[in-house]
C-alpha cells in the first residue's frame, strides 16, 4: 500500500523538519557514567545456585529440581500483584502519586470507573506508560505537538486524529490526506472507540510496521536540554541521509542502535561488536551446566550494549527500514531495549483473523470460546511444536544474509533439526518422583526425533545461505505441507518466537489449552501483567535448556533412559513416568488460558456486546491517552486530576 507514495518528497520534508529539530535541540556533552561490561546474566537463574555438576563428580549435585521452585515463586508473585491493586479511586490516586510523584492525569476518575466497570484487574500497573512517555516530559506541549505533526509525515506512519471527540485515521500523503492507512492504525483507532468522546483534540502518529522506529543516540538523550542551541554539522550530516525510507546502503539499524549505548560499553567499541558468539562455550562441563540453566523471564531487557555479539541473532537489527535518530512520539506494538517507541497493543490482538485469532470461525464470522480444532489434553502430543517461515525481511547490511545465525527462528530450527551425534545433557530423577537425580548424554538426533516437531513451512532467501537452498534444507527441517493455526493445539507445548519483530500469535497461543514456551527480546504493553513460569514458560536466548524443560514435565525419553541405563528401565512402562510433571505442565496451559481470558480478554461470551471488544487493552490505551493528552497541553497542571 505504501509503494505508490512519493517517498522522495516525503523524505525531503522530513529532512528539513529533522534538521530544524536538531538546530533547536543540540548535542549535549556525554555524561560518562560507570560502565558495566559484564555479560548479562540478570535474566537467568544463577548457574552457581543450581549448577548440577561438580567437577570430577559423575552425578548432578542437586536434590531438588529448580522448576517447581520457579513455578511456586511465580504463582506467589502474581497472587501478590493482584491482591495489592487499589480497590478505590482514592487508593488508586494515592498509589499513582506514590509511584510517579505527581498527580494523575485529568479524566483519571472516569478511567478508573471504566476499568472497574469492565472488571479490569490491573489498576496500578502502568509503569510501561510512564517509561515510554518519560522523554516527552522534557519537551513542552508545543514541541510535542510540533514533533507529532512531523512524525505524521514520516514514511510508514499514519496519524490517528481526535477532533471534537471523534477519532479518525489518515495517511498524510504529499499535500493531501488519504484514508488508505495501515492495519495497525485501524487497529489503534478501534481501541479508542469506547472513550474517544472523553479525549481532547490529539494526534497519534502510529507506526505501520512491526519494527521499532526510534533510536536516539545516547549523547542526545542523557541530560539533553532541548532549549539549547546547536548547529552541529555532524548531526546534520547524519540526518542528510534520511531522504529515503530505507537505508539505501547508508548505515543500518545496528549502527544506529550502537549509538544509543552508553560510551564505554562493548557495543560502542567498534571491533568488539564483531566478536563471534560462540567463544564462551568452553568446557563440556560448562556446556552441560548451560543446558540446565532456566531463564527467569523473557529477555525484553537484554542488553545488546554489553552483549553486542548477540545482535546477529536478531532480525530487527537487519531491517531495511531506516530508524529515526530523534525523539518523536511514535506508537508501536512492541519495543526492544534501546528503542524509544511508545507501546500500544498490537492490532493482531484486537482484530479477528484466521491466522491470528483463537476460536475464530472465518466462515460464519463468529468468535467461539473453544477453537474448532482444540484437542483434549490427553490427546495432545508431548512434542514441542513450532512452524513458521524463514522470512525475516531485511538484508541491511547486505552480505550478512549469509551469516546464518541471523534470526532466532533459524537458530531454533537448526537446534531442533540437529541430526548429529552431538550430545545434549539431560537431567532427570531416577526413578521418577525420587530425588535421585542423574544425567545422560543423549545424541541430539534421537532426542530431536522424540521431543521436537519443529519446521519451516516456507523457505525464503535460502539463496543467500552458504551452500544455497540445498544446504539450507539439509540443516533445517522444512515441512511445506502448510499449517493452520489450529494445528498447534494438537501439541502440549507450543513455541512462540520473534520473527522480524514481536510475535502476533502470542494471544491466540495463550488462549489455547496448550502450554506456551516463549522467547522474545521485546516488551509489549502487557509485560508487567504477565508472570513467566505461571502463565508461560520463558526460554533463554540459546534455547539450550529446552530438552531439560521437556524432561521435567514429560519425563525422560526412551533414548535418555537408555543412555543413562536408568534403573527405571527395568520397571514396567507405566511406572516410568510421573504424572506430577504433566499435571504441572497442564497447570501452566490453564493459567495461560485464564490469563488471556481475564487480562487480555475479549468481552465475556454470554454478553450481547460486539465481539471486537478487548476491554483490557482498551483500558491500557485509555490511560495512555490521558497521559498523552496532558503532555500535549500547554498547561499540564490544569490537565491533572485531583480528588
Ligand atoms: C467522525 O468522523 C467521521 C469521518 O469524518 C465521520 O464519518 C463520522 O460520522 C464522525 N462521527 C461522529 C460521531 O461525529
Ligand atoms: C536548559 O537550558 C536553559 C536555557 O539555557 C536553562 O535555563 C536551563 O536551566 C537548562 N536546563 C538544564 C536541565 O540544564
Ligand atoms: C525491564 O526494565 C523495565 C524498565 O526499566 C522494568 O520496569 C522491568 O521490571 C524490567 N524487567 C525485567 C524482567 O527485569
Ligand atoms: C556422547 O556421549 C556418549 C556417552 O557419554 C559418548 O560415548 C560419546 O562419545 C558422546 N558423543 C559425542 C559426539 O561427544
Ligand atoms: C545397566 O544397569 C544394570 C542394572 O541396573 C546392569 O546390570 C547393567 O550391566 C547396566 N548396563 C550397562 C551397559 O551399564
């Protein structure tokens, strides 16, 4: 839909605008802070705490598996979170003032009533809004409005506009307005439906793409004083490239990202960014331990500044679309660390489509509480299921397309397609239910056959792969029989992975009766509302613990038992498994479904209301709009709420 635009004209307009911003803005001297160059281990359970292998000891040294503890901690944490939510408007105001040291925005009382009337459970947990809007407190209302106006002219950005309580979406083409807007803008528009009449006149520049857009160099963020004058030529030179919506061979996302890092971090030091990613795999002992380390959460805060080598696995660093090196209000569905986009719910969660909606009957255009293809738990396979295309978009910088670790999906499919005799170390209790933990070195080929059902459904860009299509197909399982969303429900484990951007299938996966395993480097609007190890199983960046997760919930596989010559082999088959693991897995599946129905829910099925409703995301957007409206105003004090 965007192909027809005169992007050149747009680009010129944008260029002029951006230069003005920077002449106003200025380059603020870098405040050098303490730098931390240690690898980012903050997201994993400390290996020393659970290290199951001591040197010279043939047996794991644990008496207790770490997963039950992760699960019970998760449950307690979520219970505590729910129980401490404010029950009255007075308490909600007090909590707001305690957290943010200012009054809530005007209209907070009506928002509170909206949330309460619609049974929204999360009343106080909106730190994501605070985080996303923080940079805009440094701008005046006038500057924000001006920048929003400019942002609306950027490529692949549409404007959702509220005028006299009526919201519309427009695409600002050269000199005229078109209603030919992205699905994302339409999705955002429908999220405003319920409360647009409560909003003042506003403009929301909505990102038409899945990728984040705003990467502001660190020097321009820290202590930036936007009233300072500067006509720094370097900045202007940099911006003069922004004449095209794509990189045009001038720069790339990773280069832009590196500049957002603090000076002194590894990513800032040019050559360290090119270090290979596998050097830290030293001994077999530590490789074994790595396979028994469980992520506490997904990696939304993963620091690519301190771990620059990890960027090779991320599609978004290779996007062809140019990022914007200045602060503009741009509303996007997800953000990776370093990006300054403002998060809104993804339109995939809001609309109904055959490919993204659980329970959607695309023939009768009906939403059903149980998907037609849903499968009873006992009939689901014990395998870990994933299907997707080897797309992943960009090739900026070019040449790296051959770097086959480029996308997380490729890493995952290669792991699951490994037919070699390389061993994976699997820890399990022998016999099941005991505390006699042993391990086995199991050939990857056997394990993958028993545990994994993972394949690409479509091969895209294999000509760039070393060895071409043939080599690609040899290293990655390709099942081009196609797959329906509903095929996922035949399996107890479904894996949710990032592609070029965040995964739009997540809500549908959560609503199913299967358990979701998720790896992501993005954070979305709901990230404070969901609890890993309660609602889903978080996966590390390497996925190397996945076989141990499977062994815990589904029991050691035949080849694992054989490799260990486990005592349980002499017992009858029905004694070889414990029902405890399966029960726990089912609990995660149920908690995930419940989460989708209460936190990310559509309207209750029995009520006679339109099925497009998703009130909880709407409550998030409503509150975001009130905050944005205050920032938009010249008199922010007047746009605040007091009891
Ligand atoms: C809102 O604006 C649209 C487009 O201009 C118009 O079609 C619609 O009737 C308006 N709705 C209300 C309630 O004013
Ligand atoms: C920003 O610059 C203005 C004008 O030079 C000055 O009054 C103000 O104190 C500065 N603010 C900060 C945070 O440095
Ligand atoms: C990630 O960072 C945000 C913002 O600093 C914080 O609120 C959140 O708790 C962090 N999440 C994790 C899992 O550390
Ligand atoms: C896998 O483990 C077995 C048993 O410990 C061992 O004999 C074999 O050499 C290992 N294979 C590889 C490729 O390391
Ligand atoms: C396997 O274990 C049994 C006893 O549990 C033992 O008799 C047998 O020798 C073991 N086999 C191997 C190959 O170690």
